[in-house]
C-alpha cells in the first residue's frame, strides 16, 4: 500500500480500521473500543453542533468509556483506552459536520433492521468483524482484478468469524455478519 493511499484513507477516518483490515489481523480490543467510542462521540458531537453547544468531549460517556463493552472482547482497560481515543475524534468530527466512511459504515441506522433495540450487543460484534473482513476481501479482489463477488468468499459463506456460543443465536449473528460483510466488501472494492 502506498503512502498516498494511507494518507487518503486516514483522511476519511479509516486509518485504524483500514490498517487492521488490510493486514487481516485479529480484532484488537482497543480498536473495538475505538469504533464504539467514535460512533458515540460522533453522535454526541453532531448533537452538540445542532444545539449550538460548545465543543467539549469530557462527558460521562468519555470518562466511563465502556459503552458497548463485553468481557468477551478482552481487557476493559484496553477497550476504554481505544474508546476515549475514538470518542475524542468522533466528537470533533461530528461537531465539525464531517461525514466519514467509518461513521457511514457503523451508523445506527445502517443495521437498524438487523438489530432492533439491541444496541451494544453481540450483533455489534458481528457488524464490526464482518465489515473488516469484507473490507479486506473487497480490497484484495479489486487489487487482484477479480470480479465483484462478495458471496463467493468463505468468510461470507461461513459468517461466523468472531462468533461465540455465549452470544446466542448463530443464525441472527450470521445475518448481521453477511449484511456488514457486503457493506465492507463494497467499500473495499470501490476503494472508499
């Protein structure tokens, strides 16, 4: 990956997410916290802007930094560190009116039909894991000049990466996984 591509992706708010996806590494609890913090911060920053409030990220959510945390993710302290980093950036972007790929990819509305009234649960894990998997697969297919075929990937077919029996219904997890995988695949394939 060229430095220009990294700079371009970082400017879209995908720096940490893209590096993890491009390296196809395991989900790091800190990055998971970052994504949750970014979403929460972005929403708060956007609301502050709409109300004409002053930019301030030092909120209860920032101090507690555990919204969406589950023990299965790993160390709470690592999640909180990532959450606070993401929250600060999210508040700033939301307040400035920035629309990033990360915000678009993980907005509450995007998966609302897949997880009604289940905010912060295991379907978030499916969406987070699958988007990364799809992003990586889409980017690789694009680079290798392959056809646009998300459903041909084993990860899409299995749809269980990141699943734990403690989560409950594997069928629900798979549905959420496939939806998010396809979204990530589209973004990776199109270079967004």
